[in-house]
């Protein structure tokens, strides 16, 4: 069990001076993001129990944290007062990632409320086809944010995420813009599509997923399987979500030590 206080995991505190990016302790690996020799984030993965406000907490008892109501963003439970982000694997009942962040990063880690874009504006087909690092159907990577808004008649403002990225989201798809360019497309609910094609694989076919994993190089980044040669990341063993990305985002996915919530 790890102990959590505001911006602190066990004895490690954000804001402290350090040039170490990784520490092994008690069979756990602690990862540190450093900027100007100060710790910006501390994270640890695959934890069964945490201690918060003096109480042992598991995934099953997460609701018993009564001192602060979390902001829930999918599988992320965010506690701004603790500067804490929990990425929860509900199926296996573990905290897939526990991360505390420096107070200067609150605006990046705490999501802002926003309105979903109507699916009908974006989806022209029930089949998705990836051209690796280039496009997904009609969505071309490196399209500017303004051109994207004009093309799909979007009048709402994007949400600002970690690192200043901009996000548009519909019921089935999520689009991330870095430096005003489209770099990532998430398929939030793959089963809503009849087929998801890349080369001769259908990612909605279990046998094709098995063949993909057996024939392509695979990296494991938290609970994501990353296929770097195709620009694909697959969440979970039951295809919970998919991410298609371009060459700009590729180094983030391929750096398996980088916290999942840091880009």
C-alpha cells in the first residue's frame, strides 16, 4: 500500500529538487517527470491499495473517500485538492496508475466541462479505415484545428487538456490537437463500428487482433498495447478503446516510462 498526501506519494514530494526519473522500492517502480531539476509529477502503476486521508482505499471502496468529491473523466478519478489523478482498471480492480502533480499543473490535469459534438456531424460511415500515420477515413492527421472546425461546422470551443492540447469529442470519437494540428484520434467505443480496418486486419475481429499481436512489434504502456509500426494503441484485452496517432505523438506512446496522463 502506498501513502498519499497533497502532491506526495510515500516520501516523494512534487516540487522537490531531483535529477532522478525512476526509483525501485518495495516491488514498485516510481516514475518522476522533471523540469528545471524539480519534480513535476510522481506516478506508480498497478497498485491494489492506497492510503488516503488515513484510510486504506481499494477500487471497490473508492467511493468511501468522503473528504473530496472526485471529478470523474471516464476511468480517471481526479482529486484537485490532493493534486491526485487515479487511472482505474475496474475489470481487474487495481489502480492502473496513481499520479500526483505539481500545483502549477492543476489546469492541465483537471478537465473542464464541455459539450459533446453530435456524432452525425463527424461519422460518415460505420467502417473505419486507418492509413497509418496519415489518416482515418476522411480525418487527415495534421489538419489544423480551424480547418477541422470549418469542415464539420463546429461552433463550440475545444477543451484544453494536458500540455495545452485541444480536444473535440463526440459520442464515439475523440480528436486531439497538438500545436493546433490533429495528432490523435481515439475510438471510444469500437463496437459501435462494423469494421475497423488497417492493412489486412479488422480490429473488431478477435482473431485478427491475435494475429496482429503475433506478427507486429508490441510495446506495453500501462494497460495499453502499442503497435509502433502502425501508429495504433489498444486499451485492455477486450478492446476498450483504440487510439490512432501520427508521428508527432509516436514518441510519447513509445516511451513506456512516461506517465499515461502526461500528454
